[in-house]
């Protein structure tokens, strides 16, 4: 879901190609990454070992990379 948010935030940068949109994409991407990390920490604290097993199989934000 977070990857879809990143794509949606990047779409205006591709269409309009203005520098300010690249800056706002950077800010949005930073916020999304921070949010994903925070949510992962909370879920790990609540669920424990089963969530660790899930994290080994599923990437955090970018499919097949991270």
C-alpha cells in the first residue's frame, strides 16, 4: 500500500515536471518511509515472532528491494 502511495505522489512530477513538485515528492516520500518504519515497530511490539516471520517474506516498502 505504501508503494502505491509513493507512485501516486510521483505521478504529478512525471506529468508537470516542475522542481517544486520534486521537492514535495521528496517530503511526501520521507513521511511515508517514516510512517512505514513506525508502523512496523508498533506491529512488531504487538504481534512479536509471527510478525518477524512475515517480515522475512514480505518487503517493507519497495517490492523485491526493501
